[in-house]
C-alpha cells in the first residue's frame, strides 16, 4: 500500500528534560484506520502533535504525502484534520457558524452544501442553530469532528475520539469513522478503549515509554500473539495436577474445579486429543468444556508489561 505519512528517527525532549519520543519510525498507509495504543504518558498525543506541526521535534523527519511538514507546512497542514482530546471550541457560537469558520481558516471558499453534508453525516444538521454550550458532551465531540472535516482533509487525527461518550453514542461514532474511511480519508486514532481498536482498526501500533514497540495488522496481531485456552470443568476438584500431566501447559482454576490448557492455534497439533487421553488415563473426568480466545486487551497488556 502507498504510505501517506512517513516518520523517521523522530525524537522529542522537552525543556524539563523529559524524553517523550525516542527514535520513532513509522509508516501510515493511505486510506487505512490506524489505531495507536499506549498507556497514559506513553507519547501518543506528543506523536500526533509532532505530525500536525503543533510541537517541534528535537530530531527526526516527518513527511506527509511526500512533503516535509516544516518545509511545506501550509500544504501539509491543509491535508490534515485534527480532533483534539479536549473539548475546546467557542461555546457561544452556533454549530453552523463554528464549522463554517473552521473552513475559512484554511483559505477555502464558502461551501454551504459541503458544510450541510458534513453536519448531516454527523447528525448535527438539526442542531445547526444551537449554541455549542447547550449541547451534550457527545454532540460537542461531533462538532469537533465536523470542524476538522470542514476543509476536506485527506488525513484525520482523532485523539481519544469517544472519551466521555456513552456506549450507544460511541458505536454511532464508530460507524461515522468507518464511513469517512470509505470516502478515502486516512484515519489515525489514539484510544484507551481497546475494544475501539479491535472493532475498527486495520493496523495497530503500540507505543510505550516514547517508543513504538509493535506495528501490525490487527488480524495478523491476533493470529500471532493471541492465545487460545481450553477450559475443562471437572466433576471432582483437584488439589494439585498429577505428574502425568506435567508436560502440558496447564493451570488449576476455580478452587481446583477447572483445568485451563493454553495452546497454540497455529501448531499442526494442538495437543488437545493427547491431553484428554492422558486425563482419562489419570482418572480425571470433566463435565463440560469451553474455549476462550485472548482479546486484544490481553495482548496489549502483555506487550506493555514486557517493554517496561
């Protein structure tokens, strides 16, 4: 795929001496949804701020559509829409006025039809005459997205786009983000909601302590790192696992009433059949079984823990 954002050797050290980014290399493809995951203070917002030209890097180079973000600032900035984490907008303006003004900031001529289309897409058209201060938190966040889309950017950054939004509205916004991707907009989002990345992202990057520790397609990441577990509910509890089962990756759970077997789904043989045979030979009976696939959250926690 064609790269639209290229980052090489990016570093950022603040005047206090805090190192926020350490030699970040990253390629983001045109037309994808890229989710950037990381704990608080990992460098997510700093990375976005550097790409958008809000923060000046200490070292490294960033190009957008092949153009250096500093040498060709106006062109690059016009390609980018940014939805910040903070709900910062003029509370006394109407929805229509503030979104239209955002388009004018980029030197774009008035386009009432486009503004109407954006507001309708975000379910804001009926609120176009309302002042920002009268809107709910979720609606205010939609206004921020509308402001970011008003100048028709090719790249949209969403910094915690559904923070403080209820579950129903969050899912509505997921649909909105997908529809924007379908029109060719490249979307980069940071999120604390693992389910958000698991639901929407094409690729996932994990940042920890200012370093990118992994970038992978979501499905490939789940395939490579996701563990699957077989949970066997025993007819009689065990105080310990018998030596005959020592060769398996087993754990006792639920006060000895469950055996949990972790296995590799990619292996030619999972070992399940052999385990059941050995359990039978050891006189262990089970009443039920189920399988559990590790989630993206499990993978994320493991990766961050290993990076520390």
